């Protein structure tokens, strides 16, 4: 899964939490099984990010993750479930807190 994380108005941590809350809300309003499955995957990815990333470290090392940025920030998970963040197409090193 590949998700855009907007850091135009908020830092990466706040935006991931906002997207998580929106996905939870949308899940309970979803009608079809395909829509629910997509939202389940989204919720799982965002929840995993909230539990594992050291957001303070990410913001300290990458100004584009602090907010007020037009950078193209993406959150992805590979086949093994490992999370990755890219900024303008370049993968950054992430320090997991767990």
C-alpha cells in the first residue's frame, strides 16, 4: 500500500493520526466489502506507523516532515510489512521506536 501524507498544514505525526481517525470513521460508514477491506488495510498501515516510528527523530532530521511543506511524502509497506517513508521520491532512513 502506498499512501500520500500531506505535510502542508501538519507535521507527519499529526497527519498520520488525522488520516487514521478519518479511516476509522469511514469504515463504520462503508457499504461494500471492498471498501471496508481497503479501509482495513489503510487503518492497519497507519496504526503500525503510529506505534513504530520515532516521530521526534523524523521531524528533527527532515524539515519536510515538520509541516508547512509542499513535499511529496509517501508512506508505504513492503511485502514483509516493513514501513518506508519517501520524500519527493527518495526513501529516508526511519528509526523505529520498537
